[in-house]
């Protein structure tokens, strides 16, 4: 506007010191007004000749006084057919309502009331005609000319007929007393947005049931999808609600064995441990619970069992010190995230930071390695040993209910430990009389080929009721050895499980977190925020952000709903 009304040579530059308008920006005190040029004006105006310099009229690039102009460009796309417009709808019922209202307006009928059934039926037929003319144009042209379909046509087996411009299934139900929609359903292509919406509508009407019920619902609605069985199955696989209700948890190929299970090392240098029990013992007139703590060597597969007074951190630390005093130094301990194990690690860290109370463990590098929470399958190396011991112990301890004390239970643990450590590590040549003596963990621990023998004598069931308690223990150990030999050796087979490679869980995936304490429809929803691949590139543990916080879980506890 300034450039339109004036010329640049008419412009003059006035310095800020001579411009009284600048006094209003910082403001002036009342005492400063008389000394300023606010009332009299600048001295420049009182001179007969105003001296001022000109103004540069060329604008510099990037001048902050110049407002940048923004130009926007909008691209429009011309729709080739009405199906392009209908592709924006996500609901079959809303699409029919829209077409019905448009047809009402095109006929000159005004009104905002909902479409009646006749208007909805007419709108539905209009949509179907457009879909069929775009997909089955060859078949429609042949039927309009009363010509047969060639054998290469995918609709040949359906014996299609043309009624009111709509392609329907022919079939053999012409004489049946059924509705036209059921006898001659409308043919739909297997792919396409309209087919997807109709299938979604039928699936929701059946409350997300399986493939067979959804197909029957499509038939009752009067539709026949070409290749409908595969199309419905593919849709159900992608349905988020069906995944939430029925999809199994994720799996991944079984991980490689850790290095400490394959590298030779002294016994119990690398260990796995877990608790089992409880066992009821007598103390006077009281019955008290006791637990077992099993250590297994990752290399030699030997075990060591100690008795726990309770599941507290203090009891575990005492038993751990006893184990190290007997078996020697331990470099690494693997376990699940039990509260007593976590508490022991925290106690050691506090002691190392303050006092050298646990200097023995610190110097010997006793490192704790915890499995992912709620992932008991990752501790199979010690869980298998616990099952072997506990199943038989539970059975033989039923022979003497209420007649065990701490000393007898500890003796039973040690005897069971000796028996299990005497098991053969390989069974391929166990039936061959010419083969060498099978290798056992006791060969590695004690360097002896002969297992420790029981006291002399024959122990029978009547020993359970005699006053000599040591005979009771020896009878129970004979029962343990007999059952272990027949039950454990028969179960040593290769487990065929988790051989296939599955899709890795990625960051941003929406998952359900399995909780065994809740029904499936109450499992919490979460988003994967961190995926931790192993050295083979497969993801087996992730971190999931939930409403309660961020949790670490294995993929076996997740149900994938929406892939990123």
C-alpha cells in the first residue's frame, strides 16, 4: 500500500533519537517528560532545512521486517466411478443409507427421515450392480445374449442367472419353497471393498464366530462370494476382535544353548537354581513347612539339594553360603525372579557398597542372571531336575505322613541327590553289554565309579513303623531309587517343540499380555516399546508399555493383535 501511494525518492530516514514516538515504547517518568522532545517535537522540525539521508529501497534476502508469503497447492483427483467414492465408507449399513438418501434426492423427494426398507433394498441393488458390472462384465454380457459361459470362466460351476440386471447363483433349488435370496444368492467377487464390507457386516452379526457360522450368515443374507471359504478364513485371521478372543500366544524357535552349558568347566561353576516344596515336618506337636532348594550344574548336569526353613531372603543366603562351602566357588547363578533371589542380590549389592560383609561372594564373582518374568520355560534345565526329584519325593513321603522331622527330611534330600547324581548322562548304549560303564555326574563330582552304598541290611515296608528312624529313611530311599530308575529313564526322549521361525515382535505392535489369573477377555492391552533380539536375530523377550507401567515379558506370553 505504501509503494502504491508514494515513490521511494519521497522517503526520508529519521534517527530514533529524533523520533518522539519512540518514547512510548520504553515509557517515560513524569520528571523526564519536560526534558524530552515529547511536548515540543524533535529539534529537526525547527530547522529551516531538514537534513536527512535517503532510504535503501532494495530489500535484502532474509530481511526480518518482510513477512513471508505462503502459497498452498491442493490437488484433486477425479473419481472414475461411483465405486471410488464408496471406497471411503467403512460400514455397509452407512453406505446403503447414503445411497438411499442420494436416490431420494435425485427423485425430487425431500426429507431427513431414515430410509425405509424399500429404499434400502433399491440402494443395495444399485451398489451390487456397479460391483458386478465392473468385475463380471464378460459373464453378464454372455447371459444378456443368451450365450453359455466358457469353461475357463470362474462362474461356470455356479450356473449363474441374470435377474433384474443382478447376477445370481442358479443351482438346483428352483422348486424349493424358499426365498429368492436363499435359493439364488447374489454373486460377489472374492476381492474388493464392497465384498469386504458385506463380509464384515455378516461377521459382526454372528458376534465374531468362526468360518462356518459366518458363511451361513452370508447365505442367509443372500450373498455368495466366489471362493468364500478362503476369503472368510482370511478375513477372520485379520479380525482384531477374533484375535483377542481366540488367537494363540506367540512362539519363536527355541534358542541356542548358552555357552556355559557347552564349555568344559569345574563342577558347579555355572549353576541354575530354584525352590520346590513345601514339605510338612513335625517339631514337637507343631507341623511346619520346609522347602527344598535345588542347584544344578549347567555343564555336568549334577545336582545339589539343600533344605530351606522358609522362603525368605535370609534363609536363602544362609543356604547359598552352605552350598558354596561344600561345592566351592560359583561364578554364575541363573534363576527366575523370585522375591528371595532378588532380595539376596540386593542385599549383596548393599553390602558391597557399604561394608565388606559379603567379601567372599564378591571375590569369587558370584553373579546373578535372572530369567524374564513369567517365563518358566527358560529355566527348563533345572525345572526338569526338580520334576524328577519332586514327583517321586511327593509319592514316597506319603508313606510316612506326619513322621518326618528336619533331620530326616535333610537326610532324604541328600540321599535323593546322590541317587540322581548317579544317573547315566547318556542312554544310547545302556543295553549293550560290551559298552563302557555309562558316565554319571558322580564320576565328575567324586571321581569314583562306585556310587555310595546304603547301610547293610534289607529294608522292608514294616520299617516305617519301627522306632529306629534311620531304617525309615533307608526304606524311603530304596523306594525313591526304584521309582526313579523306572520312571525317569523311560521319559528321556527328544522333545519336538518350537522348531519353526516365526515373525519377530516389533516395536509398535499392539498385543495382549497373557495373565493366568484373569479370564481372557480381561487380559490387559499393551504396546511393544522395546524388542530385544538374541544373537541369532530372533526376538524372544520384549518390553510392553501398559496402563500400569512398562513390563518385560517373553513372546510366549503375548497375543499379537495389530502388527506395526
